[in-house]
C-alpha cells in the first residue's frame, strides 16, 4: 500500500454520512473510519459516478447505493489508479471529442447519403399495385377539386393516347388550383393545375409538360421521393421530432436534378415518336426563363442548388430535339384544347382549391 | 438535524452559467453530428450538472440517470405512440373514403381519449423516473405504482374540470397533484400533499373577470368612437385592446394564477417531518418569463446578424462579372451552410439555458423546514424503472 487519502462515504443503506480514510495501492484500497465496516475493494470494481463540488464521486459496480467521494486535490498516483472520468459518455471519451465528432459527421453523412440514394434502388422493386393503393388513400378525389367535363375527359385521353407512353395506364386530371405547375403523384396520377392551362398558349405546350410528368411516373421518381421522405423522417425524426419535418421535406420534397433531366429526355422521346412539335414546349420554357434572366449569374449558381434545371437549358434541349425532316401535327384539335382549358369553368360542381396545398 | 434559517436556507443553487456553457456547447455539437441521437445523453449531462450544483442542507443532489435509459424510453414511446397513431390515421382515412364516417368519428374520439390517458400516464412515469434517479446522501426516491390508476384519474378529472365552464380546473389540477405526489416516496417515507383548491379560486376568477372587463372597455371605446368623426380610430383602439388582452393580459393572468398554484401545491408537500415551501411570487415568475423571452430574442438577433454577414459575403463573392460557375456554386453552398450554422448555434443554446434558468429559479425559491433524521432515512425499496421518460418527452412536456 502506497498512500492514504480522506474520503466521505455513503453506504446506500442509510443517509448517514461517514468520514473515512482509504489506504491504497496499485491493486485497490482499504477503507476504515468511524462507523464504517472495514472493507477492501479492487480498482476494477469501482465506477466513476460524476463530479461533485468537493471532488469526484465513485461507486461500486455491484452495489448501486454505495459511494465514496474523494475531496480534491488528488495525488497523481491515486488519480492514475482511479477509473477514468466520463464526460461525454462511451466511446467519445475513449477517442476524444474532436476525433469522435469527425467520425460521427462521417457516419451521419453516410446515413443521410444512404437514405437519399437507397430509394433509387428500392423504388423499382415496389409493386405498382401497392403504389396505386397508396395513391388512392393519399389523394382521393382531391376533395372535389378536380375539373372534368365529358369533353375534357375525351380530350385528355386523346392527348395521352397520342403521346402513346408504353406501360401501366396513367390517370391525368385537372385540378382547380391557381398555380402554374403540374405534379406526378403516387399510383400513376398526374395533376395539371388550372394556372398552367391559363399560361399555356396551345395543346403542344402542354404535351411537353405532360410527357415530362409521365416520365417521372415511368422512372418511378414518385416512389423514390416518397421512400426518401419516409427514410429521412425516421432517421431524423426518431431523435428530433421538431426538426425532422422541416428538414426531411426540404431534402426530399422535389425530385433530384437528374430525375428532372431524365423526365425531360423521356418527354422529348415521346414527342419525337408521336410527331408532336417540341417548339411549343420550348417556347413555353422561353417565356418562363424571362423571369430568370434578371437573376443573371446568381441564377446560374442557384440552378446547381435547386432541383429544376433552368428553363433556359430546358428550352434549348427541347428546341434542339427536332429530328430533320420530321412532319409535325398538333397533338390534339383546337376544339379538344378548348375543352381542356375550359374544364374548370364548365364543371358545375367543382370546388375552388387553395394554392397552399402544394 | 435542524435545517433552514434566515442565513442558510435548506435549498441553494450553487451553479453558474460560465461552468454550464461548455456542457451546453459540446452537447449542441454532439447532438448535431449524431443527427439528434445524442440529445438523450445531452439531457443526462445537463441534469448531472443541475443536480450536482443543488445543495440540500449539507450535501448536493446526485443525478444517477443514464442517457441509454432515456434513449430506450424514447424508442418505447415511438412504438407505443407514433406507430399506432399512424395506423389509426390510415384506418380512419380508409373508413371515410369507404362511406363509414360515423365509425371513423368514433374511432377518432377513442383515439383522442386514449391519448389523453397516455398524457396522464406519462406525467406519472416521468415524475417516478426522476425521483428514482435523484439521490441525496446515497438515498433515492421512487414509487411502486405503475401509474395506470393515475392516468385514469387524470382523464376523468380533467374532463370534469372543464365541464362547468372550466371552473373546476383548479380542483382537478390540485387533486391530481396530490394523487401523484402521494404515490411517490423518498427513502422509506411517503410524500404527503394537501393543497386546497379553494385558495386558488380568487386568482382563477381573473380568467373570467378580465374578458368581461376587456369587452366593456372595448365596447366603450367603440361607442365613444361613434360620436367622433373618425370611427377608424375607435376601431384601431378596439383592435389594440384585443392585442393587449391576448398577448399581455392573458399571459400575465396565467402567470399570476400559476404563481399561486405553485405556492399552494408545493407548499403543501410534506416528507416525514420535513415541510416544503415555494416562495416565488407573481413578480418573480414575471421576471423569469421576461428573462426567458430575452434569451429567445438575443438568440434570434445573433442568428440574424450572422446570417446577414455570411449572406452578404456570399453575394459579394458571386458578383463582379465573370465568375466560374463551379466557384459560384461553392460560394453559394458554403455561405448557405454558414447561414444555417449561424442560426443553429445560438438557437441550440436557447433550450439548455432556458432549462438552466428554470431549474435555478425552482431551487432558489424552494424552502424546507423541519428535521431530517439521517439514521431513519434508509434506502428506498421501490422497484427501479428501466427506461426514462420517453413518453413524457414525446408529448413535449419534459420540463427539465
């Protein structure tokens, strides 16, 4: 035995505080004091319990109530024998705060990357019938906000048939929502918003957008996005309920840039096969890109960050897709186009939608 | 051993924020890099500091809880709560879409009642867990009751409290305070609590008097405005009164009531020959609330300044004619990242420091009188809970 140090001691049976002295060596220590049964313990049986104002607290692994406190300052040899203090817990104390933080950042980044990438592999394996059931449960009839007349239904069907996409049937509807947008939803559903119809000059302009949304469905992008959102919600939400919603929807609400470009390519191929002119769609993007020009250099930078390719680039892609010697005809007749545009005005029992929904 | 006295109170807060700051900062860092999972260990480290700097008579408290327990508690809460709720939501949606709205409504009502029951259960289990992990002189507290009885009582008493226009809310809350505390023990002794709800009714009456007063004043302003030429001014005055009522008067009444509630309930608690007291007055509570608000504002302002600095830096870099798009992307990305960080860091410190202030406030105003016989204060024989207050956390009710 090499040294002595005063301790205070609670035996865990009663609240009486004992002042005692330990006599210690490399293997362990003996404790004696008034009202304390003489006892000896090995260092290996001791566990760090925390810091008190007078000094560090240690307990016995085998006895939850037993504890000793060692008043500061501790002699160096005693400090060397005692169990190492725990600050952050577990392996962080072993390898240090900074290395542990770096390792954890790498692991977390890997987990998030996995949650973003894995759905691209998993989504095609989900049966379309499941997705369809999910889509029905999630969307329903949009609370009566779908515009439809017998003429508009025929016209839309004619347009989808003309584009002639192979695969499971898609369900295209017009939503009474004042936004220049169209969305692909789970279960092969496509919604065209009323605002887009008002902005488009003719049916060929709509054909490019419709082809694009059909592309998302054929590429299973909707399922990818859905799985991504679920994955991120579980990963971030298990521990951080308040942050999860905001972050995961931010990270997964829109399709990736690659998915957008691929959907454009798909749309271009459909239009080439169907002999529909891509010029109208290009013109549509041209009009949209006018707004972006004012942003200039900044828009260029932001297009890397935002999910949609810049309208200017999309316009170019459509414009240059024209095959030499191709003979184009309008995708549907002017009458059919009018039936689509006026569907919301002519549908007597449609409800007005809020644009906050999407 | 006699305790208390004018120069040395039984409870004393001995911490300081400078010592707490490194804990809060490293907790924030580790919580971010673990995508939030570290927060259970962060809570444990916070409590270890709070408890270890709280002196009761001659020794500090000790928090013996572990991060892993809180983590397990949260996982259990996830399965008990989130999974069934999502399932029920899908079922209800299915029922509505298939023409069974009444069944869906009944299902919704049952779910709501069940959730209410679970809140009571969570309150009980949370208190039980905290007492079982609070050690003083090596002795801890706890309870042998599972909390199901309390949960049922919580459900019906709360409903009854609301029925007569809310008049019985003080009755319900004081009875529930008594029920849960009298189920708890420390060492061999059971807690006793006898708060009298009638003592709270004068202040609770303010909730009924003030709206009437506001209506009279508002009506008066409008009526007087009718005589004047510009009734726009009267409308504005009425609107101003409404804002005053909801954002200033109502919170202050709540504070005034809650100050009385805390004094009445905590002041009625006894443990063996110990009698507890809580001394915070309405003005103390007001200062606490204002200080907490100031911390929020300070964090948001610091975040905004940071965002402006980094946002301005990013804009500056992307200007100036020919810029390589890759460089522009890196600049935009990194300044975006810095903007997020400049918000995240001050906001991550808000929670810990609010909890710090709340705990210090609680301890500063706690008093105890009477005797503690240390030899009689033997170890608690209550069963140890294996998981933390995850359920309480899930309802966002974790106070400390």
